[in-house]
C-alpha cells in the first residue's frame, strides 16, 4: 500500500481507507489471489463495485449551508447587499465570529449559492450579488492580447516623473500617503470622475468633474480631495500618461505632492486604483452612466461604502479602520 500511495500520489491512509471500503469481503466475493497476508491484504479490491458505491455516495442529497434561513444566511445576504465580495465576507466572518464555527463558510460555497438556479439560492435573495453581474461561471482562459504601440509626443513625461523614479517607500507600501489616481469615463466619453486610492490603506476618495476633464480642472479636484486629509498623507500621486496630468509640475509646486507617471498601457502599475475602478462599475455601469448627473455628495456616499468593505490585504480590516489608525498615530 505504501508503494501504491507513492505511485498514485496520495497518502497511505487514503489508500488504506479506499481498500477498506472496496474490498471483496464487503459483498461476499472470494479473493481470487488467495490468502496472501493478514488484514485487508487477504481480500481483493473490487474497483467496479467500489466505484458504484462512490457514485451512490456522491448522489446522496446534501443540504446546502446557505439554503437554510438562519444567522449565517442573514449575515451573508446583508453583506452581499452591501456589495462585498465572497472573499471579503469569508474573511470578515472569521474576524467577527472567531468562536462560532457555525458562522463559517467558504467563498466557493457563496459563489455556488449565487450561481445556483434552484429554489433557495442566494440569487433569489440578492440582486446583482457579484460585481461582474455574471449569472454563471466564466472560463478563466484568456485570449492573448495584441501588442500595442507606445504613446509618443508627451512632453510632460520626463525621466524625473517616470514611475521608475519613485522612491522605494512607494513601491513597498511601507509609508502611507502615496496615492494612485485615474479618471473613470462616463457614457460616450462625455463625462468623468476622479478616483484616488491610498496605497497603504486602500482608502478611496472620489471627486466630481462638473465641467470638463482638462488638466487644470482635474488637478483642482485632486487638490481639493487631498486637502481633506492631513498634509503628511499626501506625499505622492501615481497616474497614467493622460493629458489631464500635463500641468502636474504646477500641482507639485503648490501642494508638495510629487507626481509619477506610469508606462503606456500598463494598468498593473496602478493596481489598487484599477481594482477600485472595477468596484465602481457596480454603482456606475460602464457605457450607461452620465457622471454630470452625479453630485459630490453621491460620490462621497459611494466612497463611504467602499471604505467600509473589509480587505484581505489589510487582514480583513476596512480601509476606514486602517486610515483611523494612521490618523491617531503621531505625525512623522
């Protein structure tokens, strides 16, 4: 059995249990090999019979954890309604109920309950539970992306503001106050909003653009948003190479906040911001939202919800909780 376990790639106990479940003594068949050794070795393993029993066990009815009303279902439905992801829900359950195993569930169970079409699934209780809006699983395979030509002719992108010039403290997220920013564009490209994410705490700020998205207008909104926080929490800003940051030198001169620009077509260099922009599409669907109808108060409400979601990278703290700790800490 040790040799079998090594060949199959499982533990010895797994082989032993399988032989114990599927040996010929269980259904009155004499071992064709005769008595070889004691214990389970004196019986022949009947694979076909064992497979039929395994299929029968797999078909037995199983009550789904989230199909029954109770505290667990209520809590999961509540947090799905607040647009939390299944992973965020699982992490927060462990934090909120450390001594209650009945309040534990895996993120895969939540996904299955959402995708399930049967009566009693979470889809009946929560509309648009997933931020993707998908009603069924999608294959994880992706077609290869065609190579794209680098953008040229941008005089505001110089070596001193290229992302490679960022200090190490920005890259490793050890020091708070370094932000990533971008624009989320509305329907037909006619409107936009400013999104800002702090790299250490993942705290989100959203700014309305009521007029246009020229560089002075965008940087004025960024300046107003960062002014809501202590000055030491506005050390740098990482953006793409769009024209809205063409006047970044005047912005740095007036605020003391350094600006760094990413490579063309490299959204992963602003990963936290890109993730936030994806979350925003739960509130403002792509291609249908006119941001000129969205007020700053509306954006502040959405930002509060985003900052109230637990994050795995923060040990299931929320960005608001992480920022509170920074604000209570002594100023460097």
